């Protein structure tokens, strides 16, 4: 086939494929244009999964009548004048590709009236070309109606999912931007039914309540307290704000973590990892957090022009942003960590006291890229008085605000975990030498793991040396495992540290040692033993959860007891 220049219509449809992936992409581009126009109210209406109809109306500054047709020319934009402007622009759009890309794959009608103009205009486009134009009286703002999306590209229609799936993606786009701009009043109608409405009050908590419900909004913890950015010794330092859910509000996937960089909704595995790491040890295994994280930094510190849809960004200092996000979320969780309470037949978290930084540094540390260590402040528990033991598994204690039930195994796990981590950080593990070396035979897979990670094990007190094929001599074990099932702990460690970085190994080894060294569920404890365990738990940096994220204690408040006994 001979080389030739493609027809403009073909080029337009190919380029549209980069911007318009599905109906939700159209909604995203139109909503971003509404934001850039300074809108305070945005309504979105869709039908047929967005294929039959998409209508986005706003009350922004509008488009001048003389420029309405020009807005659908490729690379026509009012956002920038030069390439350098992209590094300083605060607008969500700037490429001049959205409107012509949409018009290339759908029938588009746009009606707009610019601020100060006595009359608006209406434009109808088919196959990317103007089919009709007329004047129209209407309020200031713009309404864009998209019909028969991909009607001229039947092959693209085959790749779309079900109507319900496409509606879900559209609802996700609108929900995310409702969280990014809580001062904007949103409404979303899907197939004639109201799906979302936000008050536009300017308070993020109100938008969270509209998107996720009042119950979730009541469990959100504030991140940071400042807006904008500050200049530090190493340049501009990102400022973090937003809300993060209590560890009680866990989700089965990561789709409920929302990131906004200078109010632009972005997807970032780096930032998702930072939030997940902040919840490490607080959230049950297999569960994921819910958070709305706003990152504010100078425009020249982030490159937003690396993807046609502008959904991905690149930071000049990835490590700095990672650390800032992780620190903000972690501090909010630790400082405001609630104690679980018992309500009727379900367990719910309740705050037992206002908790702030105690000024004491916790022994638990988190790792960011480059092995930077982030210390978190300690949370404190109220003084508890031991009353007894229930089922040889739970310590019953009295607190200033109610009755406490303490899971003795989980509580002891937390205490031992922090002791082990502190010893490892100080490179002074407490070791118990065995009277005689004990042989340990391992599987081929365990053999490879042991040969690769024996240094990490020795840092925690295990003295292991080769003794033939797949056989090792164990000469010493951590003191916490003395007269305990240290061989089971060692085998469990080998089964878990099969990948990841050294920080992961340290967390895994410490948690395994703590689990095998802790008092067992069902073990009878004396009064002095229970009292000493509670005293140690009160000194822990994160006393409310065990290393695996399970709660260590629950509270039945005085108000709850009085209500149940008819005294309230």
C-alpha cells in the first residue's frame, strides 16, 4: 500500500479515540470545561448509558457567540497562549482537543450565552461539521448535548460494557468532581432518575455525605489544616488536606481513594501506595481505605501533560509528595484513632476521648521510596482498672467512660510487636541461646528464602546456619519466643517473606514473632498479669489495633449501659 496523508475526518476519529474512551470520558471533559468557566452549578443528565444522551449544563461565563464555532476547531483553546503556559496554568483543560474529539464521534448541540452579551447562540454539529446555527435567548452559561455517541463508529460501540456499567463509570466521574469542588452545586440524572445532588456548601464533609452517605461522612477524619503551599529548604513543599475514613470503614478495593492535585482528579499508584502504607497495621488484611486527598503545590512542580485525558501526572519530587501524603494520613489516623464501642448487636467505633499528639515518638515507623523513615506520634488510652477475665480470653476493665473488653492475645501482640521493632531499630535484639543446637529441615522453597534473607532474621535474634542439604542448625532464638513455638514462628516467617522490600520483611518478622510470643486466646491469666498487660498497652504507640489491624479493645459506654437498664 502506498504512503498517503489520511483524510482530516479519519484523523479526527483516530485522535478522538485517545480522548473519548467511553461515555464517562465525555462527561469528564465537559464537566472540566464547566469548572474552567467558573461555574457554581453543574447539572449532568445521561440516558442509555451515555450513548443515547449526555447533557451538561452550567452557569459559567459562557462562550462568546463569535467564538462558538471556533471552540470546535482542533487545538483551539482559551486556556494557554504558549507551550510555557502549560507549566503554570491552573485550568483543568488546555489542549483544545475535547470538543472537536467529541464532535467527531457524536452529534453535538451547544447552546451558550457569554457574560455581558444580550443574546446567546445555538450550534448543531454532525460528523464534526457545523450543520445549523441560530441565535437563542437563554441565561448566562453553557449547555452541551451529545447524542448518538459512536453512532458513526459501530465497532467502538461493541467494546462498551452494559448500560449499568457505563452509568456506573459516569456516576464515578461526577462523584469525584463533586468531592474535588465542594463549593459547586452538582446534580446527576441517570435515565430520568436523580442519582446525585450536592449542596455546594463549600464543605468537603457535605459532599462526602452526598456521595457516600451520612454514616461514612461521620467516620471521616480531617487531614492537615492549611491550604496552598509553602517554600521550604528543598523547594515547594506540598500541602495536604481532605478527609480519610476511620479504619472501621474498609472497602474491598482501592476505587474509593480519590486524589486531587491542584483540584485535578488524577490516578496515581504512587499516591495510592502512600495512603495504603499510612493505614498499615490499622486496617484488616484484605481491606482498603476510603479517603479524599487534596494535594496543593505550585503548577511548575507537576507535569499534567503526559496523557491525552490528563488523568495522570508526574511530580518533580515524587518522594516529597509520597512522604507528605503518608504523613498527613497517618497522623490523622493515629491522633484521632477511636476505640471500638459496642452498640446493640453490632460493633462500631466510638471516640472515648479527644486524642492529640502526646509529644512522644512511637516506635512504629513507615517507609517511603528511598527508605525514608516517617515517625508517627503516639495515641494514648485512658487508665483502666482490671475487674477480671471473661472466657479466659478477654480482660474486663473499668475506664473513666465505661466498661472495656480487651482481647488479651491482640493486646499482647501489639505490645510485643512494638518491643521487637524497637529492639530491631536499635540493633539490640534480646536473644535466648539454646542449650543445644536444634536441627531444622526446610522445603526447597523455604531453603531459598532462608539463604537469601538470613541477615534479616539475625537482626531479630535468630541464629541459623547451614547444616547439610536443606537442613539448618538453630543456635539462638528471640527471647520473646523462649519456651514458645519458635520453630513454628520461623517456618511461618519463611512462608511469608517471599517478596517485597526489606521494610516489608521487618514488619512481617516482627508481627510473626509477636503473634507466636503473645499469650494465647483461652489462656488463664492472674490479676497481676492482666494489670501489667494493660499498663504496657497504655504505653504503646498504637494501642487500639494489633499488627494485623484487628481491634485490641472495645468499650461499652456509661450512656449505653444506663439506656439499656432504663436509667437514661
